[in-house]
């Protein structure tokens, strides 16, 4: 491969743990190392000072003048990857390229039973913080999928009194972060406002938070106004309760903005719920090496929960009303 500048030794080496999986992160550029470490601080991963245990995941970050060439044995995929990414696949491995970043997910190593992910970023015209966060998240989640942890673009909360887990699923701008904010303000327990990790535990699907901070649009944007921006904050500094480590979901709400005052709720059958879950978790079909287990987990989740379409009205912008509406919908 061309254009890779490697230091004699890594600028940074860090261990992180999540749900019993151990990640080893190496960065071969001092400036990039600082940016990567700041990103990891925003995710619900536990720093580990040192481990003699063999890591499940090894992720290496390099700076280079030009992104490496993708081997000719990899063919470009026709699927639409979010944020303009291009996917190149070959059996159980793939490359994902963006304007200033490239990542490679290697096949699971039979000898070490570990997965290696490599990320290259352009040095001269480096990625923005948003692009670097995106490719780093893709790298971590791709590796975790090979160990039974599957990401879902969703928020997670817990109904008071009943302790029922609720997943709030929807694309950016669908109101899930704003709804999670209102419920957490009403003293509901919470996992995360945006991204979760799903795994099979015993006979159930379990969800845990992945992103640690909240990113919430102002009320006008949540009601459908264009040009929305988001404010990021640490939930522990705002809410009376701390994040819970995990939940077993009993309900799923698929959110969209209705543009009306009153919120409407419509119950879904299992087939429609499964379709919406796949839409919220596209790597269940993109990542062919683990597509089977991923789809099986989503199918198990669809059977485990009661699902609804939630057409969010402006009444959800009041925390007391939001709490009552969601509690009533789940236990009607």
C-alpha cells in the first residue's frame, strides 16, 4: 500500500472494555491520538489500564498523505452507505472509504480469535471532527458486530414503576433525542439518546448504551423547523438519575415528527416492526460476514417487544405530558 507514514512506535496505546469484550486501540500519530482519545471519552466504554488478556478487537489508526489503494479483489457494492461512504466487499472482509478516511475490516483471525480493523486518515487535508467520529464509530461497531454486539440507531429509556425497557427508534431529526430528554427530565432511567448496542443474553435481547453524551435540537427544530443544530451535554450533569448499564426491551417506538399538536400512536405487527428495525440497522444487510446473526437478533427483538409507530406532536415537548403519553401508550 502507498503513502502510509508509520512512527517507530505507536503514539498511543489504550485498552477499553464493553460487555465483556476487550478493545486494543493503537494510534500512530500524536495529533490524531489526542483526537481519537477524546472521541472514546464520549462513548460508554470502560478504560482499562492494562490487560494480559488477549484483546477481542485490535484497531490501528494511521495518518497518510494519500489513502491506500483498495485491492482489485474487492468489488464495489451497490448499496447506499450513509454519509457518502463507498463500500468494497470480498467474502468476509470489506473496505469503507470516505473523502478523507478509509477503514478496512479484516476477517476474524482463526488463530487468535480476534478481529483487526485498520483506519487511515489523510494528513494534509485531514477529516473534520464529524468525519473522524463517523469513521471511528464505524470501525468500533464493525469489530463489535463480530462478537455479537450489534449497533442500533435508537435511544433507550425505562418506564418508572414497571421498569419496562423502551427503545425509541428513528433517523436523525425524528425527535428521539428530544423525547429521551423529556423522559429523563421526568426522572425516567435512560441508556442513551442516540445509539445502542444489542446482544443476546440467555433467552432475551439486551440493549446497552453506546454514546455517552446527549445531542439535542432546540424545540423549534424538533417540531420540524429547517436548519436544526444540536447542543451536546453530559446527561449526568443535568438529570437526577444516572444512566443504567442495560435493559431488556419490552416496547419499541418508531418515531417521526407529525407537525401537529397532539401525538398519535399506532400499534404495529411483527412483520412491520422487523422491516423498520432493519431500516434502522442497515449493517444487518451490508456486513455479509455477520448478516445472519444480526438479522436473527433483530427478529428475536421483534418477537420480544410490542411495537408502535409514534407520530410525535408538540405535546411531547412538555416532560410531564411526554411521560404520561408514553406510559399510557406502552401499557394501554
